[in-house]
């Protein structure tokens, strides 16, 4: 009888637990448990994000102090919170000019801030400080972004929002880690993956020392190649800047046309993001302007070539996002060598002796001088 009673009690307890489990399902307790697990995971990763952002901020401040910046903390706070409001797009007329105006204000504002705060530093150090501040700003924003949606999801009890955020966290941490490593590379002044375009331009110039500044942080030179005149444009290095290549090329073309000389080809060379599974450092070519620009510089290439009937060609070196903003790897450098060889082939086959060809090496010229 004792064994029979025990069996009955066990069966009754099992049935009770099953009923409680069904009730819990209806009440959404399993969902709440899952949200709790997701939230704990996000909070753990949020601490990592905060640590990366704070480390970037500390190292940027150390760099500013080392280079005798005035009120470095105030300067960093001001530039990391700086923002751009895009022009009204519902009325597209003249939107490029309005966007260009806003971007120029931002460029001049940053330039002025760092010139005022770092009068004893040279142009290269100041541009490096600008990039370090931008990286810090990006990391601070990532931390704020995750914190915002976590708190919003908890306040509104929106489990879908929390689930989506938790699924995005590995990708967000990957981006943050990429910025963290890039911060160190810019501190050291290394050439980065995005410097591939300027490095190709430098190699095509045969390392001539005769460069002239044509626009803000933008230089050009003229060299002879296979009985052709090459006009090569790049950002002014080794500062960490991208310059204004579209504006520079536009000025050069207008000057040539005014003298009755029409360029036979405009070749743009830039780094480009590869797809997962593609090999880093491979090159590809096409038509159009190879430039990762919000619009104003890219459209200058397009407008000036259309206006004067100049073929616009593009050559890209493929790489991942991590490789683009970190120190240049061997594979990317090998891609640069391939791009130099292919650029020479394009120039020879798509122009004639005596022609003028313009080559623009697009990208951040960190560590790549002239």
C-alpha cells in the first residue's frame, strides 16, 4: 500500500507540474525568462562596449595632452558630439550644393578647432588627432545606441526589440573591435587599407617630388608615361585626410579645356568593400567614379566628364571593412601592386601617345606621403 500511495502521489505531482507548465506558457513566463536571458547577455556586452569607448577616449586625450593641446577634454567633448543635419531631400533641386555646403562647414569647423587647440603641432599631427576623435565619437555612439534600445525595450516590454538587439550584438561588437584596432593604427600613423588608392597614385608618379596643392588637402603632379602626360591627383599625405579629389580634378579639367586640351581618360582608383568569401586584395574595374563619398565629390567627377565627353573609368582594390581602416596588410599591398600594373595597361590601351590622362587615387592618405 505504501508503494501504491507513493506512486499515486508522484503521478499527481507530475500532473500538477504539467498543468502549472501549461499555465506558465499561457502567461508568457517562458518568454519573460528568455527576455531576461537576452537582457543579461546584452548588458554584459554593453559593459564591453563602454570599456572600449572609454579606452579610446582615454588614449585620444593622452595623444592630445602629449601634443600640448589646449583644454583637451573640452575639445574632445565638443568634437565627439558634433553632428551634421542632412539637407531637405523632399525638394531635390540643388541638394548636392546644399550638402557640399554643410560638409564644408563641418570640415572647416574641425580644422579650426584643432588649429586653435594645437598651435604647436604640425598639419599631420592635427589630422591624426581629428581621426582619433572621430573614432572615439563612433565608439561612444555605438555604446549609446545599444544602451538606448536596451532601456527602450525594457520600458516598453518589447521582447521583439530586445531579441533583435541581442542578435545584432556580435556584429556591433565586431565593429567596435575594428574601431579599437584602427584607433591604435592611426595613433602610430600607419598606412591603412583605405590608403590603397593614394599609394597607387604615388607609385604611378614614380615618387616624384614635384607636387602642388590644388585644393584643401589635395595635391597633383604631372609625369610622363609612354609618351603620355599623366596628371595624378591624391590627398596630401602623410596626414590622415581624404582631401577633395573631385574638386581638384574639376579644376584641372577646366584649366585644360580653357587651354584647348581635352583629357582622353579619367581613371579613379579606390578601395572597395569585398563580399564575404571574396579574397582580399583582388582588383576589379568598371565605369564610373570609384569614390566612397556622400555625393558632392563624386558628382564632380561625373559632371565634368559628361560635360566634356571624357571616359570615366574605375579601378578598385577589394578588402573587408576591418582591413579598410586598419594597418595595410600584405594582401592589400599586393593588390596595390596589381592595381598599378593594371592602371598602366588601361592608360596604354585606352589613350594614344600625346594624350593627357588624369588619374585620381582616392582614399585616406594616412602614412602615404608624396
